[in-house]
C-alpha cells in the first residue's frame, strides 16, 4: 500500500474539475489499488474523507469513513446529489488546508446516487456529518475548497498563515 501525497491550498491543481470515471475501469486492479491507497492515506492523515482531486487524480470519486472505529470505508464513484434539503452549520477542516477550521453552511439532508467499488450503483439518503462530508468531497471534485465559503479577506489570511507555517517547517 502506498501513502499518497495530499495537495495543499493554494495549489492550483486543487482547482481542477474532475471528469467522470469510466465504469468499465472500476474492476481494474490498478483502480482498486488506488482506492486502497486513498483509504490508507485518509486513515493515516487522519481524516474522515478524501477526494481523488486531493491526491492529484482528477476523476470523480472519493472515499469516506466517519465511523468511530474506522472500520466502515465508503467509496463513491461518479456521485450525484439528487435531493438536498434544509441547512446545517458545522466547523469544517480539510486535509488540503491543514490546521484551519471554519463554520460552513451546507444542506442538512441529502440523497446521493453513486457507484460503489464493486461497480454497483446505489442511492443513499443521509444527514449530519456524513451529509457534510459527502458535500465537502463533492466540492473537491468541482475544484472547490471549504475556504471558498469564507470572505476573500479571510481566505487570504488562511493562505498567508499556511505559507508562513510551510516556511518555518522547511529545512
Ligand atoms: O478529515 C476531514 N474532516 C472534516 C471535518 C469537517 C468537515 C469536513 C471534513 S473532511 C476532512 C478530510 C478532507 O479534507 N476531505 O476532503
Ligand atoms: Ni477536504
């Protein structure tokens, strides 16, 4: 298993809009291995989700595990939100924006249609943290980050803070 490196804001590659996965490719051992590498990378980080965009793969899929025991991996390939209702506010973070947390408003209840790692289409209705995480990961596939919901001034403060942190951690 390979630990993948995660792109960090303001890397322009995070702004790439991902293209659909060819369903015929899901069964490929190379694609299945990439899913395992992404899960491994997410668990190691540690994070509750990881979009392919974050590891510089600009295709529409993501992995999520919001369970306490970290034993419930979920894979969403070519996800589409078919229903969204209500609002909830949650303090979000992102592995591509390390150390930054901010309140984001998202839909409370969603229905998402996707393909699983077994190639089977499924539909899931959910709310709470899983709904937040699905929306956060789907934003990545559009090249969107949670800091985009902040004011331009706050976003620039985030960029400067990350650049400063990176400078002081460089050898
Ligand atoms: O690990 C993560 N935690 C998190 C917390 C609140 C809202 C969203 C997230 S997703 C994030 C992992 C990540 O960056 N996924 O893209
Ligand atoms: Ni993220």
